[in-house]
């Protein structure tokens, strides 16, 4: 597929085997491009067909008016929306800039063509290039193994946390994240800083241990010298006592 900003990309459906009917008779290809306001009804219709998590139209407008570069659609030869990704930038001032995938869906008739991964990559590229995002996050149902495999194995997301009862039916969700180049570089710098702080501390500790050993050895030596002095003083006192006794006998 072409890079984001250089025009739409296209997905050519697989040719049917001999004797099989095409999933989409008459369709030449599927085009993946940034969504427009005219696509919102088709995106909502696709969402209603595919997912239990549904949204009011104003929520779609909110995304496309706030971050018009991020939502992407896959359309067929009739310009019908057959897949979409709804995405946004999180507005948390306390966290680094990062994107969030709100919703992803592809009609059953157009699955197994790599459309979902292309939609995701197109939106993520804009997050990184236009909005300088450090990472992207998403939630996926605990039981949705197909989506989990797409995110973890195909797109490189990792589990960040598990959120109990996240969905309306109380099903748990995986909180997943994928780091971008800027986020990875930042992590590497933090690791190096941590190592540089730990090294002087370890050297300091080793020095302190050596000093303690030296002090212990000096104390031991002083103690032994003190004991030697006491023994010498005791021997001298005994010798004086013996001399006094001899004088007394005389």
C-alpha cells in the first residue's frame, strides 16, 4: 500500500478457485483512504453490522471534526464502506502524546484480505507523523481471539493491563499498546539514565564495603596490639612483685 498522504491504497480481492463464486461479484478492488464526512453513515452502518459496541452519529462527527486525518475507510468499487477504523488522539495533559483506536470493523464479505491491518497501519502512521505520538492504545474483548491475534501478532501490540468489566456486558478487556519510534527512543534514554545512576551507587557501595573492611582490619590490629601491651604490662608487674619478694626474704 502507498504511504499516508500520498493518496489512497488499494486491496485486490483474491481470485476465487475454479468452481467457486467470488465473494464480491464484479468488484475490482478495495480502496483504503482517509474518511470524509460523507463516509460517516457508511461507517456507522458497518459498525452496526459487525460490532456490539455502537455509537451515536455525533460521536463519529466528534472524531472526524477533531482529528480528520485519523479515521480511515475501505470502500469498494461502488464507494460503499466495507471497513473502517475510528481513531483519535488522547487529550490527557499528564501523559505523553498518544493515539487511541476507538473502533475497527470490516464486513464479513471482505475479511481475510488484510483490510483491517491496512486500515490500522494507515491511521497509526498519521498518529506518528502528524501528531508526534509516542504510542497507540486500544481495548479488545478478552474472548475476541481473532482481534487479539491481529493486534498482537500482525501489528505488534502488547498487553499493558487488563481492565475488569470494561464492556457494557461486564466482559473484561485487554488494554493493549504499541510503541512508536519516539516512544521507544524515550524508553531507551530512560533505561540508560537508570543504568548510569545505578553504576555510581554500586561503585560507592563497593568503596564503602572496602573502607569498612579496612576499618575492621585496623580495629582488629589495634585490639591485638592493645592485648599485647596488656600482656607486657602484666609480665612487668609480675617481675616487680618477684623482686620485692626476694628483697623481703633477704
